[in-house]
C-alpha cells in the first residue's frame, strides 16, 4: 500500500508534549519518530540497537560518560548500542529518531520519563 | 566507538555527481545515504526492502504505475518493497535515503545508472 508524503513540519505541529516520541513512518521493522526535547533526560542505554538522532530544529547535546556531543539543526548522530547517553536541550529542540520498532525511550533505565511506545501521529 | 556529528549540508557539499548515493552513517545494518537527483531515473523495484526518501532541498516526484507523488523539501516518503517506482526531479534535488546495507540504486533493473554501492563520504 502506498502512503502519502509525510511533511515533517506538519507532523511536528500535531503535538506539544516533550520526551514523548511519535511514530510517523515505518521502514521494514524500523520506525521514524518525531520528538521534542527540552531540559535533561535520564542516563540510559539501548543494549540491542543503535539509535539515530537527526536534529530538525534547535540544538541539543548528547552526553556520554566521557564527553558531550553538540548537535545543531541539520546534524545527524548515531548513538551506538550499549553506550550510555543522556540527551539535553536548553531550549526546545525537535528531532527525528530512527530505530527498530519496539525501542523504549528510556532504554534499560525506565522511570518517570518512560513514554508510551508505538504512538502514531 | 563514538562518531562525530554528521552535518548534512557539509556532506552534500562533498560531491556533485547525480544518481550516485553516498553513505554517511550506519544504524545497525541500515545505511543513511545522500543523493542528488536531476532528470529521470529508471523504473525499478526493491523486492527485499522498503526504502525511505527524505527530501532535504528541492523537489522531486516519485512515479508509480498508478500515480505520482510529489515530494517537497522536508517531506518523507516510504517506497514499499516490491513496488515499481521511478524518481524524477526537474531541478537538482538533494535527498536522504535510508535502507538496509547492500541495496543497489537501480534495484532489479540494473543498467547504466547503477551506481557503485557502499561509497562513503
């Protein structure tokens, strides 16, 4: 079945909650998710998969135990599987995530910021 | 191993050839590729995988046997596996492709526009 074109800005306008990824497309068993970030997330890791962040608007940082990577709009970053990381954004930042279906945002850490999974917009 | 942030505009400035995808990142066994399109490609399909197109600059069309989808900058589209398609762009268009490692640009069709695979920039 053919889908329509998916306009990222229109999809971003559909929600306001932060740290709660929304699925916009599937590629085989991978999902493309939009998420809005602001403030500090929790340290966590994904033991089974890498995770791609593509910053669409704003700026974020990805903290690792040994360094921090700053990501500007138009920059893509691959968080390797098994590596602890902690996203942070001073002002709200919009990100396109790509990862296998079923990945939970807080990884093995869980906690209050764990979002519902597989929420489509 | 941690990689650096990948700036899409800087990567796009690294090459000029059209219809020749360049790998910029890997997510597990999936690749993120940049490609510049202009003119008409060949009808082809990928029998084993879906394929994601995210238009970064310009405008393209994706022809299917029963309709054509226009994709503007900032729009994402999933070409389902097994479905014949033919990209077209009147003016040069820059696209981020996401698909499994090993996918050839012309799919089962082959021909003169078949690009070298797994070329990193």
